[in-house]
């Protein structure tokens, strides 16, 4: 009986890491993006799907910053033992300005099937490109990029 119990315990211990290893890493699912109007602190509607030029001043005021949510999808109630990392960077369309944001977010646990990480980009009335990538075990396993064409008008 002791041998059977020890064998079952050993198999259970061996099975747990195998199950954890089979869980795919999270994925970059989409962006949400909102202008922040500096006079009021109000936010615009979600501009993530806008491909045309965004005018960052209107009847709500002027915006020189944008909140960008990086929405990730993953398995709910999952502990990611491989310690994947979300790498977010935003670079200006103007060569002399360069990188606006560069941030890594370790990903350990998803309570639900989505997780959101937010960055604030100081666009200063110029366009920028934001890149988000999941790095797992040194490999890029998921990525998404979006260019926002922004102006503050005439």
C-alpha cells in the first residue's frame, strides 16, 4: 500500500509541471487609446481604430497626451510560471524626439481572461507608433503595433 501511495504521489508531482508547461503564454489582443484634454482632464472616445489623422484640439480642449491601454488575453486563473513579459514602447514620428515610452511589465497571473496595462504617451501634437510584445523565454510570441497620426490643427 505504501508503494502505491508513493507512486501516486510521485506521478502527481510530475504531472503538475507538465500541465503548467502546456499553458500557452498570454497574447497582445488590442489597444484602446484616449486623448487626455489638459484643461478638463476629460478623455476622448476610444481612438484605437482611427486610421485617419487625429486632431488633438476641439471643443473639449487641447490634448498633448494620450492614454494607451494594452489589452492582453490569457487563460483565467492562470499562474504563468515561465514569467512572460509585456514590452511596450512608443516612438515619435519625429526623428529628433525618438522614444517616448519604454516599459516592461512582468506577467505572472491572470484573474480573468483579459489583463490591461496602461501607458501615458506625451505626443505633443505629433504622431507616434506604439509597439507591444509578449516575450516568453527570450522569444517574441505575440505582438501588435499601431501608428497614430496626430496634429493639433492649424
